[in-house]
C-alpha cells in the first residue's frame, strides 16, 4: 500500500477524530449521529495512522509532496 496522505492531511484527520470523540464522551452528540460520526472518526484515525486513504486512489488524488523534491 503506497502512502497517499501528507502530514497536514493526517493531522487534520486525527484532530477531527479527537473532536468527535470528545463530543461523544461529553454527551454533546448521541443516537444515530453519534454512531455515524463514531464510524467516521475510526476511519479517519485508521487512515491517518496508516497514511493511505482508499478513496484517494480512484480519484487520482494524493496529498503527499512530490517524491523527488527535497525540502530545505
């Protein structure tokens, strides 16, 4: 599996997952909304940890920097 997520993308997904978790555990969201957002949070967290988003493949997207570039 080739990585297709950059650092900023991974950080934003992790932050969103943490916010959803916080909202759930403080009781701000519940019911069906909590279940749906919980699934989204888990998917965001897993994809950010792995660095690969399966949805980016068919769309031809990648948030990684160019592999040949060197940052100075």
